[in-house]
């Protein structure tokens, strides 16, 4: 799967969500956890990470789409939002 991660980490995450390998568990404060059933690991997410995963689950298919969502929902500059989204999806996909 490492080849898919480097090519398209968003597709890797979406595939794990669609297959049931990853489950999203939102907490009342907006943060949440991802349970990786196959890898037997739990990934804790802050509000931003939670929204990024939810956006992927809702159909966001590019870092630019994730950046735009961050710009709409959080006070952040475009360059930082894109860099953070790119780093986040890379780290989550690598953990799978």
C-alpha cells in the first residue's frame, strides 16, 4: 500500500473509511478519534484533524479542497492551511 500512499494519501484514507478499516468517532468538543481496526491502533485528532477526516469522508478529494474547507471554518492563512492539510493526510495515510 505504500505506493498508493505516496501517490494519493487522500484516496488511501477514503478507501480505509469506505472499507470500514477506519471508523470516525467524534467527541463533544469537536475533536475525535480514528480507530484503525486492521492496524489495531487509535489515532487521536484535534478539531482540525477531525474536520479534515470528515471532509475526506464527505468527498473532498484534493489537498486544495481540504485547504478551502479549512479557510472557511478556521482562521488560518491559505499557505499554512494547505501545508497543514498536506502534512496531515500524509501522516494519517502513512500510519495505515
